[in-house]
C-alpha cells in the first residue's frame, strides 16, 4: 500500500447526521493511503476528544490531528491528559491542534477571546507537563494555577499544530508549533506569504524551518460529485466563512472589501437563519453564487480528478509541505487520490 503522508482530510465534513460516520471514513482513508485525519470541533456532535479516541481506536497508521480545539474551554490538565492518552493509545500518531476560535461565537457563549500570548504560554505548559514536570505557581497569559502535574514518568514528544490565519498567528506557528494549518480559500499569493512568515519566524527562533510543516487547507470538490453538492461545498462553504469572519478573510487575501459589503447587504444573506452551508437550499446557493467573484472561489481543486490533482500539486509549488483535501469525505475523494497515486 502506497501511503501519502503529505495528504490529509477532515473527518465528518459538512453537517454529518451521526458522529459514527467517522469510523468508516477513517478506515477508508487508511485504505486510500491518506496520511492524516483532521478533527474540527463543533458544539454539537463533534466534540474533539471523543472523536479523536474513536479515530485512534479504528486506525493503525493515519495521524490524528485536532484542527482545532481551543485551549481555554478545558482545564490544562484535562487537555494535557487528553493529549497523552491519545499519544499512548495511538503509538505516537496524535497531534494536538489549537486555534483562536470565532470571536463572535466566543462573545455569544461567554468564552474569553484568545490571544497570541495565551496560546504561546499554553504550548509551553503542555510541553513541560508531557515531559513529566510538576509546575508550581504558574502565572502567565494562559492563566494561573497553584500546581500542574500529569505523571512524573512521562517523557513524551507530542506534536502541536496551530490553525493560523493572520500574521501574528502564523509567526507564532513558526516559532512554537510543529504544524501550521492554513485556512481554506487562501489565494495563491496569500499561501506564499503565509509560508514565508511561518518559515522566517521558525528560523528567527533558532529552529529548522523545514521542521515546521505547513498544511494548505484546500477545498477539493471534483466534477464527479453532483452539482448541488459541489455548490454547497464551494459557494456554500465560502459564504459561511464570510458570515463568520468575512472581514478577516477578505483582508488576508487582499480582496475588494466592497464585494463583501454587497454580499452582506443582500436581502437573503442579511436575514439568513444559520450557517449557509448547512441549511441553504439549491436555489439559495445558486443565488449566492451570483454574489461571489470567480476570483474568490478559484482557490480550490475542481474539475476532473486529474485536474484536481494538478491543482493540489500546485499548492506544493507555492511552498506548502502538505495538503488537506478539504470539504469532502474519503469516499468522495477516492477518484482524486487514485489519480494522485498514478502521478506519485
């Protein structure tokens, strides 16, 4: 079996009916040779610890990466023991992935917003605990605790990943993390700039830039999928990102902000009840397609399986180390991965 450690996928893409779908997805991914299974967290049926354990239990070779959870929604001992449990359960195949979260959602739920300093401090705490250290009187940006301790016999090297968007997060990823996961629908110039920030920051911190793996999160939606589903996975997904943090995505890609203003002022968008990619019907998605420039939808692998492979390989040419084939299940990705294998 040929394996592709440079390729990953997200489990439970979209709005799954049951978390049990993960079991077949992970097994299919291993059969295809995919190297990493990424687990996004949602406050519904996608709790990251549970899904990670399930993925670890039904797999033998695939890396399991939380992509991402937030460090401030659990006590550090809970997160630390989650990571060590997964590490030893999977024989070292687990990566703890963190992210900032969505500020609007955090505000609504009363969860404090996350800063760069907090994440950097938290990473330091995790690495010390995983090495068996007992930490007394920690007081830093991530919090203050009288004593933190897991097991003095631990001597674990557990990779840490960061889902990074802006320049500060990307620089943090380079100096403190092992993997950096970029966002979907990043323009080519944005990908190149992000890779440069990560690698330059790693070097400035005295690290080998090659030791920090940068993942492109690349929408992969081939023509072998039905048109309504393709609309949901491209137009619907981008529209949902614009709902949640459109200003950041537009600014990061240096897109025209007036397009975002027009998008938000559209009567359907302004009154839409929920996440567009989860509940919009086909006619609504077709309408949304008229509001989004082709340039904004272009950063994706589309067309025939061979065309998708060419687009994925184009991401490597931009400087990334690995690619997440985003927004599709392993079954949906099979023709693309099989075409990739032919040219491997």
